[in-house]
C-alpha cells in the first residue's frame, strides 16, 4: 500500500531523504530473507532505507515532513516532536480508527468509505484532517479491490495536498469507531448467519469452512435475489483455487450437504 505513494512523491519531484520500513523477513517456501515491497521500491529508486524510526531525527539537513502509509507501528512522541508527520488513513475518520479500516467497513456493510490525510499524533488516528475523499463500496467488492482503489485515491490526494500546501487541519467530528485487527478466528464462516453477512466475510479474503473434517477456503460468493448465497470459488487444502462446481464434483458434494462439518 505504501509503494504507489512513494513512487508518486518521487515522480512529483519531492526530495525523499529516507524511507523507513520494517526489517527484512523470511518469505516464501524457501524461507530466505527478503525486503518489504516498499523497501524494494526504495532501493530501486536509489533511496536510503532504514528500519529504525529514530533515524529520521538524524538527517542532515533535517527533513521537513514525514509521510506515513500503512506503517503498522506506533511512532513515539519524541519522534513526532522532532518531525511533523501526516498519515494516509483508509477510512472516513473518526469512523474506523485503527488497524483494519477497510475490512471493518466491509464487515459492517458500509456503503461509503474513503481516505483521510491526517496529522499523526500520539493518539490512535486522532489527528486533524487536511483532506479527505469518499469512495462508494461496491456490493461485491473485495477488500483487496477496495484497498487498491483507496490507495490510488489517497496517492492523488497526497500529491495534490503537498503541491497546494497543507495548511491547518480540521478537527475530526463525530463518533469515533475503532477498527480492530481481524483475528484469524473471525474468518471461520458461520453458516447460520444471514447470507449477506457471510458474503461480506468472504469478500475480506481468507474466509474458510470445513468439509469432511478438512479446511476449505471460500474465495468468492454471490448473493441471490431471494437472499440466498451461492458459493463460486473455493480452495481445498493443498490445492489451488478452483470453481466450486469443480471441487464439488471431486469431493462428491451435492446440494443439501452441509459445510462446516
């Protein structure tokens, strides 16, 4: 999510003095260490990179502004005191402050979400808002699809705001709602719930159920006009994604057989 804004800032002519990203981590089946996507992009662009946030305070000349995108770590007060920062947050604040605003908006059945460019404060997403843009959430839109649109809109918002000058932010108004990180246990499908709620869960990505004691991921569903739910795409253990009908034929599943067993 941070790569498009980084590239856009460089393309717009901003002097990016330092990129801060998480340390290299083991990825893939081989378990080799590899950089985060934003670190890889920064190195490709010839930008210096660190995984120590405090390094932003030692720049010479000092940086004028920090831009935070999907960082996922608390930035301590002494750093904020030394360098003002703005954050691209993917919700319409103060609704869905916190770690999973995109997922929580979908689960709640929100029709609209958006992006806010806000000041970073010690509190969790409490800073004043410089600019915001609203996006309609499609009824079948997945979290990944929505996130892609939000990043594009937020990137444009960020570049335009810096070109025009940030000015004074507006305080957040309204009731604060918090977006806790989605726990893996929440992704297990409860087939007793209404079809629309199951459909929202599937749209997050990674929803799962069981069949004959084995886990079955459910990747795509569709709501019928009569309020029913049609399963379209699944992924059995140890195999790739496939059409539900293909899986059903191989598993000898027939309409009326329960899932979640």
